C-alpha cells in the first residue's frame, strides 16, 4: 500500500475540481493531490452526447489561468452574433492541457486517474485504483475537497425512470449518431436542455418537425443567450444584471420574478401560451427557440409511467404509440438539486454554487477565497452556498444567497481584486465599457436596486439558512 502526503486532497476532476485547483495553486503555494474515477479530467463532458455544446460562451468557462477557445464571435449558424461555445471534445482537450501544462506542470499537483475515493479513517484518506485494486493512503495536512457534490446527472449514465417493453426502441441521445434502421419518427422525452439540444440537432440535421413528437411534462424558463455575452458585448450581460436586481427588488414570488424577467426579454420560454414551472438556469438563443416552436406535437400529460409498442402510459391515461418510432430518453436531470452545505468546514471544503450559474466561476471563487484567509466562518460569509432546485418557486431563495455572496465578496478587497480580473467572471470587462450608455444605465440601475433587492428577498424568503454539515463522498 502506497502512502502520500499533501495539503489538499481534491476528489473530482470535473469543471468544479479543475477550477478550484487552478485558482488555489495560482493564489497560494499549496500542494494538491487530485483524484478521479475517470481516466482524465473533464468529468461529465467525457461522456456527453456528441452534438452537445456549452450553453454559455467559452469565454467564461473552464479555469481562470487558461483561455478556452479564441474569444471569437460566431458569424453563422444558430449562435451567430454571439461568442463561440465549445463542443465536448474541445472542453475535454482543454482540461487535458490545463492538467498537464498548468497544474502538473506547476510541480505542485499530482493527478491520480482511475482512482476511487473510498473515505477516511485514523490512518488517512483511502483511494483505490480501479485498474489494479491497489490502495493509496493519503495524509492531508489541510483539507479534503469534495468536488463531486454538484456533479451532473447525464443521459449515458442514467436509467429511464419508467417501464419500457423489450420491443420498444429507447436510446440515450448519443446513440442518435449511430442508428442502424431509419425510424418512422422520433419521440423525444424530457423538458430540459438535453431534450432541447436533441430536438434542435434533429431539426438542424434535416428531420421534418412533423416527424418529431416531444413529451414535455413541464415547461422551463430559460435565459436568453443575447444577455449572456461578455467582453466586447458585455453591455448585454450588464443589462441582465440590472434587470435581475430590478426583478429581485420588486417580485412577490418566483413566478412574478420570472414574468418580470420575461417582460424584459431576459427570460424566454418555448410556448408563449404555457406558464413554465421549471428553472435550472439554462441558456438558449431566440433562433433555437424559434426552431423548437416548429415542433407541434407536444404531449403534456405529466411524466411517463411506461412505453409499450401500442401505448405510452401517463398517470392520467395513455396515448397511442407508433412501434417504429425511436424514443430518445432525455430525462437525466443534468444539474441536480442538492442540500446546501457549508462550503468551508474544519478539514473540509464542499464545492457548490456560490455564483448564480457558471459552475467553474463558483469553483474558482471558492479556491481563491480559501487561499485568501484562514477563518472558515469568514470564508463562509463570502461564499454562501445555494442550489438550483429546478422549481420556479425557489428563484427568490437562490437569488438571496447569490446576491448576498456577490455583495460580501465585492466588499472584501482581496477577493474583489481577484474577481475583477478572473476570466470566469462574465462582467470582468465592464470597467472598460463604462462610456457605453447601456453599461452606464445598467450600473446606475444596479446601484439603485441592490439594497432594495436584498431587502425584498430577505422579507420574502427570510435571512441566510444554516446549511447542513457535509456527509460522506459516495464511492463507486
Ligand atoms: C449537457 C450539459 C451542459 C452544461 N453546460 C453548462 C454550461 O454551459 N455552463 C455551466 O456553468 N454549466 C453547465 N452545465 C452544468 C455542469 O454541471 C457543469 O458545467 C460542470 O461540468 C459540472 O462539473 P462538476 O465537476 O461539478 O461535475 P462532473 O463533471 O460530474 O465531475 C465530477 C467528477 O467527480 C468524479 N467522482 C465522483 N465520485 C468520485 C469518487 N468517489 N472518487 C473519485 N472520483 C469521483 C467523477 O468521475 C467526475 O469526473 C452543463 C451540464 C450538462 C449536463
């Protein structure tokens, strides 16, 4: 049995773990051991469906110290006029370079691939190689870092939550690029970003909208990608911030908040006749929404209980099924709800959302905060954690924690100065555009509404909650 010693043991080399380690190593002289069950860094992107792309610009995804992509504005296709969005292959290649060149290259990070974290006892933390079965004991001088807690649930590692007869062809989305027989049509199951990506890809690839049936139990509110643009287009993102704070200052509840954002075109929905009840922070363009609206066979009978060659069964009845249809299971949750925990505890860090959306920005913020001070209570005040439950009703709760953290970090000179230049911060180029009247209007509105937003949110949902202490990291 091998034994090693380190300052930080980080479990999980996905977007969360990589952004944390990069920020920590850049801002301190810490030594880190990073472990992952997978063979390389990248987390769920290593198993993603082949037509997936980031739903936000690459310009603020990844880690702080290395650019992802070329910060180019696309000139054609559904993303025309917006900053480029990386494919899964680009993201995985990027994380491999970050690991090899920047992290391991620093001489202060060791990566144990194909290694499952198994827990801690009096001897230390235990990691087992999934190839050899060999165990390594790791003695941790400072902290264990759980970078698995907000991990995504993805289609390729998910079982359908309904009964499927053996003669029904049900596939995850990544099988669509490798079909044997041509199906008579496609039934896409799910209401989230994966289902939208799948429908859009089928349409872009030439499938007639009339051949697609979409089983969409609930409709989501989505961020309009037009307002998620950084760098030279940062005025758009500052407008989003301003409209967000105005809504937070005035909204009675989550539904009211979403309708206020929709009135400003910042939130969009697929069907203007249906009031969405889901919010997971996903982003979409007007062009993609327009394409999705061409699919007219939308079934809203709730969640499927079972599929046979003759029927699709729902809680309140059934509809007929075409035995030659291909069913595409897009019901994996993607971003999962979690119980918020303290980010900083004695001997432990749990990486969670501390920024509204943008997992890597949260991971890096936690890394930079850890490097900046010693006291866990002080660090938790800078990084209140929250979750995306998926429910519109909970938007005010996540906004209170998200905006509260933003204000606290802005008032901390060290963390604020790090954040001002952090490439994962979509607003980082705003100071260079203060002469733009749109940016100036947004900054004035943000200043005018910040206090009122916190006051209204606290009145509606109460003050900060006491998070539940961390539990065990599940092993494989
Ligand atoms: C299709 C899709 C698109 C998305 N697009 C965006 C986007 O544009 N912007 C955005 O901010 N977010 C996006 N998200 C949200 C997404 O959750 C994050 O961006 C991010 O990739 C999640 O990273 P993670 O490190 O938290 O989790 P994961 O990528 O799941 O990584 C967790 C890692 O932990 C490892 N692990 C778990 N348990 C153990 C153990 N016991 N021992 C060892 N290793 C372990 C796993 O092998 C895995 O590699 C998207 C999600 C999906 C599914």
